[in-house]
C-alpha cells in the first residue's frame, strides 16, 4: 500500500453540509477502487497568506488515504475531481511515508463527525495562534534573552509543511528561506525544510514575501 494526503482549499461561501456531502461522495467513489480514507480533517476557515482567485479566505480540508500500488486509475480520478470541482480553489496531493497518526498541526475538527457543524475562523487579525511573523518571533526571543537553537528544534520535531509556526523560524524578515550556513542544518534536512516551506506557500499558509 502507498500512503497519500490531499490538502484542499474550498471556496469560502460553501456550507459545511455541502463540504461534508462532496467529500463523502469522493471517499465512497475512491473506496470502490480499493482506496481507503484513513483521516478526514477540517482545518478551519482560514485567512489566506495571499489572495487566491480574488479570495481572501478559504476552508481547509486534509484527507489522508491509502491506495494499492496499482491504483493509478483512482489517483487519476482524484486529480480530475480536485482540478475541475467548482468549489475547489487549490489543492496539493503528496505521497507520505506512513499512514496518518493522531491529528495534524492544522486540525480543527473531524470533517465527517456528526457534531461538526460550525466552522471556526482561523487567522483573523486578533488571532495570533494561526501565524506569527519572523520579526515578531525575533523580538520575542530578544525579550526572553535566548534565541532558538534551530539544530535542537529540527532534531526533536519533524519537518511538516502544515506546521506553519515552526517553519517561520527559518524564514528571514525579507521572506527568504534561511541558507544552511544560517540554519545550521545538514544538507538533507535543509532540502526537506525548503520543500516544506514551498508547499506551505503554495497552499497560502505562508506568504511568499514578508510584510
């Protein structure tokens, strides 16, 4: 079996009930092709890091699934659905090493839960739990009198493109990804970090330019 996760940004005017219905239909269609959805998370009604199709907000949905190695037809169907569905603003499907364990850093609710009905807005101007600029982080470190040891952080924490607060520690005030001489990471970890930041930016979880 191969493991994947699909990150989907849904139009802000779509209702929760409609989202549930659409993704349940998708899961059922994939199940007919021996593809099993192991996790379906609603990740909040989020303020985008930049505008997408003139939109400033979007619903974030994360789907983890496992598929047989000969499941090219099912993956093609999923890609087609994500590309042409009227409510999908942007999507990203990546292959992962293992199936989902626990909840993701973006978790807000179980998408298919009967109790889930009211989305929570994440990333508003008065909600600093969503994102924090690198400049603010540096100021915070200065007040505490101790800077973050990035080598220790990366050793103890997996590099995950969904963990925005962690990734921001490796972006300069101008928005550039820290080079390895500054991040003090090994070549493989530096490459993983750069890829994670690029994916987070593609999904509008992080801006391309700080400001």
